C-alpha cells in the first residue's frame, strides 16, 4: 500500500510539473504580466516619439539657455535685468564657467538623443523595421544634437553616452566625433533618398517639422551636411568646396528652412518670447544696431524696438549700468511674439553659406547674397509682424554691388541675430581660427585684467562634472575649475 501511494504521489507531481511547464512558460508569464494599457517603449510606434524629438531639439537645444547665453557672447542680444543674463553680459567668469549654467540643456539634449537612438533602433530591428523615412529623420536629428554638443563643449561622451549600462561614459575626441557625424549624415541621406524613391510616408502628422514630407527632410539633410562641412573648414580647408556642393544640393532639393512654426501664444509659446515675458533679460545690442545704422537697414526698428517706451533703443555691449536695469533697454520686436517660430537651420543661412563658399573660391556670390538678405528681411518681418517694403529691400541690397566676403559675414551675422545665434558662435570661432575678424566684438569685458573672458567653448553640465571622473578630470577643481573654456580653443575652431 505504501509503495502504491508513493507511485501515485510521484505520478501526480510529474503531471503537475508537466502542466506547469507547458502552461506557464517564461514567455507566458511575460504575457500575463504585461500591462496592456501601458505598453513598453519597445511596442510604441517610433513616429510618436518623433514629435518630442523635434520639439526638444528646437525648444531646448537650439532655442534654450545655450542660445540665450551664446547670444550675449556673440553680442547679438544684450543681457540685462540685473541677474542671470547680466552676469553673462559682464562676462563674470564664475558664472560663465559654472557647470550649473548649462546643466539642464546638457542633460535634456542627451535624454533627447537617447529617445532618438530608440527611434533609429526600432527602424533597424524593431516594430518600425524598414521604415527608412523615420530612420533618416532620426539620423538627421541625431547629427543636429551631437553637433550642438560637440561644437559647444568640445570633447564629449559619444559612443558610450547612450548606452544605459555604462555609468560613466568616456570622453571622445572632437575630431573623431566630427568624422562620425559626417558619416551619419551620409547614411541619413541614403535612408531618405531611398524613402523618397519608394514613396515612404510613415511619420505622418507626428512629424511636426515637415508633416511627413520626406523630400523636405532630404533637403534638410543636405543642408545639415553643408553647414557641418563649413564649420570644419578652418581645420580642413578643402571642406569649403564640399560645403558649397551640399548647400547647393539643399536648395536644389527645395530646402526652405528647418522652421518649427507650431507656436500660437496660448497653449504653446516660442522659447525666446516665453523667456522674455517671464524675466525681461533680453535687450537690443549696439554691436548689431550700429551695423544696421551704418547701412540704413530697414530691419533696425524691428531689432531695436522701444517696447518699454524709455527712449533707450539699444545698449553698448557690456554696459554695466544698463545691464543692471530691467524694463529699460529696447528689445527685438519678436521677443514679444509668443507665436514666432524657432529654427534649426534657416534658409537665409544656407544662402549665406553658399555665398561665403563661392566668395572664398573666387566665384560670383551676388545672387546667393541677395537671396540670403531677402530671406532674412522676410524672417524679421514675419516674426515681428512689421512689414518691410519691397522697394526698401531692393534699395538696401543695391548699395553693396558685388558683395565682399566681409559683407557676406556681416549680413549673415545680422540675419542670425533673429534666431540662429549658436550658428553665429560657430562662425565667429571659425573665423578667429582663420585669423579673420569680420565682426568686431565690442564688449570691454571680453578681456579683464589682461585675461581672456570670452569663452572658446561652454562648460560641461554639473550632473556629469560631479559624477563622471572622465569629465571631472577635464573640468578641474579649485578656484579655476572650468576656466579651461577661456584658454583652449576647440579642435574644430583652431588652426
């Protein structure tokens, strides 16, 4: 009897194990434990991540604190208000070199790049596999994000940066990153070209930049490559002819600017206008205003608008008294327009890139120069709601005749005072590396007690300075921590 009981017990256990093995496998348990109302990221269509990727790139990386501070360094915007931007205007080295100054933009740009990596991964091996339009869009955004980080900060975490298993990603040389970005934009062009050929349109309305128009993304990819090549031309002079080639391809393919124009002043505000409304830290700078004044520029009343009715239309760069005031210095009219667009790359800039490259190659740049000025006039007018007469534009352009390289750079500088200050920061450093000074910076605080206080780059974000030993070792310690930004030009902007 005892023996039969044991056999029965063993048989029952075996049956239960068999049932458990066949009915409750690991895959089955995963299925049971899946929350279908909140699917994992891997199951979310990548197009729904695209909207956030575009918005973050424009609003945070190209339209946030990076741009606000850099605009003071380029003297396209006067920093006032007696606080944050006053310290930038006065070139306070403690604030300029502080790791906290750009910590939010540093962190959020990397977070966005992780989101973009997931988009690309899904198009390669995930639920969006084979959707080359989405993949190409992701690659263009990836290049824009890493381009901003390396051109602003220099050597940065790159290949290891988006690996969540690596706690402290190593720094990689800007030279290597630059080469990788050129390769990445080439792959983006291949993806988008094939997507156009096969009429792919998977992004749809989630593409808040171009509404799923893959041809426009292809034109943008050419434009991004043209600008990237020109940014590296101080180090690699042969880039000038290549930059011209790709910038012209952008125009040939219908590039009309990468303009995020979804703000309405109610639910969604332009980042510059929202910042101005909350703090009033942005004024018109004499460095720009006087260039306009010398040329009888019809954009001057738009740039130096007496919004506070004080009669102080603009301020000399670095003026300590005016930078300490608030609601006093005039400001660009678009600062009061919450519906103004944000640009990742303007059509005017591409025309000026073509004009610059042609002039450097001893080619006629007149038509592209004129196109750049006209696009800038249009942008100033649309962003402010102030019309500029066609006759005034034509008269303005006619005074220059055959444009010199200096005038091309001056007009590009005036144009980018509207919304592309990071690009101007790159241009200024690139020209410095070439031994050129087309824009004469006027802020007396750029040199203090014989020491340079104009930053050649921006400090790393605090989150990595305090936690990543690779970054901490470069940032330094003690009273001069972060001061390397005043001493060492970046590889890309050095000779």
